[in-house]
């Protein structure tokens, strides 16, 4: 029983370090862009994608080891968590010509 408790404590400590690191990165992004909103989506075995959209329209992604860790990190950073990456949330993203070229398959 004691071995299981030690393993659980190590997993919890690792998870907390991951949450803290991601929350710092999310907070830095939000501060640089006048605030932000985030969405956490399951990626499969890889973990979860944290999509961030700043108030200025800039956007970015982070990868968390799990949806739970991603959600806790977004909440710890004090960023609004959106349940869905719907049209209203996506419309806040400001894209450049680079993204439009990549989406169209034109790679120079």
C-alpha cells in the first residue's frame, strides 16, 4: 500500500509542475496580448491542445499531457476557458497572409 501512495504522490507532484509551467506560459501570452481566452481539446494519446486567442487577435497553441492538466493550467492562469472552439471564438483570431496561403495549400 505504501508503494502505491508514493507513486501517486510522484504523479501528483509531476502533474502540479506541468500545470504550473503551462499556467506560466498561458499567463505570459495573456499579458502580452491584453488578455486571452482558451480552449482545451483532446488530441489522443499525445494529450490535449490548448488553443489561446489574445484580445488583440493573436493566437497560439500549447500541448498539455492531458485534458485535465490543460484545463487546470488555463484556470490557474486566470484565462477564460471556452467549452467549444465555435464560430464566435474562432472569429476573434486575426490571421495573416501566411496562414491563408498555408490553408490554401500554396507554400512558397
